[in-house]
């Protein structure tokens, strides 16, 4: 099996650790180096990368390794367009974290670059690769509950802004400082921006696109955070399926635990990530807990809920395997930049709905 020479541009994303841990021992990839800015080195996981060269800038990394064929871009959203330009100019294939950009003019520029250069561009949307989600899709398609009437989905998590500070910053996350409503201090760029998965899943599970959405956000649970952390969304797909979505940072962090990378002891109730679906059809209902189902205990030392995964789901490996095949065989990724566009558009429509306090049609 031919190994693809791959590099990591910026370690400053919550998912980067999983990818680089996998790439260190992958039979498909040869990780030749990573970049991380000097001010962020203390928050990165460099101890996980023994023997891998670390560079202060993306340019320094790529100049030192002309053999690189592909990159994993794992930096703040607002920097992604510059990185796409840098990589495309060198003909490098791109694996991008879940939000390429929230600015649609930048998104169009990325699409133009990818089309003109012919590089492979895969967007990370892990729910497409999780076994429970694929099983749910199969049951729906087979008519297990008859015609689907509605889907309720949650993507409720802790907020990692204390670790990766750009997540809680309007410019870092959303690309601009835009108030959620005129005259408010709270900015766009929080829970909606960080949780594209369930927006994408409604498109995937229904084989349809959004007709309209109506969204609202509550006062923040975290009073010192710039961006929204609690959101509720209602909507309808063009095929008539009603949807309700909760993409909130509503799983609180444990204040007894020193701030730092998420780990055991951070859970308050009952775990740091919950992605669940309730699919209601004319003939029945399907309930799905599709992300890191686990066992819980309230033992010492923290006297708080702690979750231990009850199974392994290798979705990060599956996503990289798909990227490998696409690069080697010139195939189309499961999630392309063009295919992801409607998901980013509906997320922006939710922000518009919050601002205008009315439904927004797509």
C-alpha cells in the first residue's frame, strides 16, 4: 500500500488530536510534519507527536517538505481561506475540519479554487461515518417507521473555548463580529457554528433540503462568553418532514476541574457530547443515541458524573480512509465542499432568523 505524504496545518482545533494520533500509526499516511503557532504550542498536544517536526508557520512547514501531497487543515475558521489558497497553489489535496468558513463569499472563493485546480477537498462531517447513523438511514429507507413525519435531533456538548480560545471568539469562529440581534453584545459564532453535524444529518436522513428554519437563542449559560451557547431551531424540509434541532453548549463543564483539555471529571450531566435522534413516522418511532454511548459512574475523586465509552467507533479512521481512496483513485469524497454548502447556508439562515425574529426561507 502506497503511503501518502501528509502534513497538519495548525493543531488549534478540538478534533486535531484524534487525527494526528491516527496518522502517527497509519498504514495509509506518512505524517511528515505539523505547524502550530508559537503562542499556541503550550495548548497543543505535541507530546503525542514524538519525532514529528513542528514548524511555527504553514509556509515554513510546506517549504521544508516539498514531498507533501495532502494536508489536514485544523486551524481557526477565519484562517481557512488563506490556507486553501496556500495549499491549492502547491497542488495539495485538502482534508478540512467541519466548518470551512461561515462567510459565503469566502466559501465561493474556495469552490472556485477547488474547481480550477482539480484538487481533492473533503470536509469532515463525522456523523456520515458513524455506524448508528448509517443504520438509522437504512431503517428509514426501508420504511421501518413508514413515511417520516418529523425528526428531533440534538448535538449538545461542553464548550472547549477555555482550551481552544478561538471557538469562543466572534471573529475566530464566525469570521466577523456580528451581534445575534441588533443592539446585543452576544455574537454569532458559538453553538450553531460549531455544530454543523445535525444540520447535515437532516439533509442526509430525509434526502431533502431545508424549506425554512425558525431559530432563537437563550441568554448564555456562560456569562463571560462572547458567542451564543444555547439555541433552539424549528424547521421544515422541502419534502414536508418537520425538524427540531438543539445544537447547544448545554453540557456544562465541571467548575471543580482545572481548565484544560477535556477529560474524565469534566462531565456534570451526564457526558460531554450527546448526539441523539428521534424519528417519528406513520408506523412508529426510532430513538437513536449515536455518539459515544457509554457507562456512567459518580465515583471519586471528583464526585461528578464520569462517562466511559461502552464501544469503539472508528469514524475518524473511516473518514481518513475515505480521503485516502479519493486521493489515490481520484474519487469524489463523501462530503465535498460543494455538497456541504447547503448546510453552511442553513446555519447562516438560523442566525438570520434569530436576528430578525421570524422564519427564514431558503
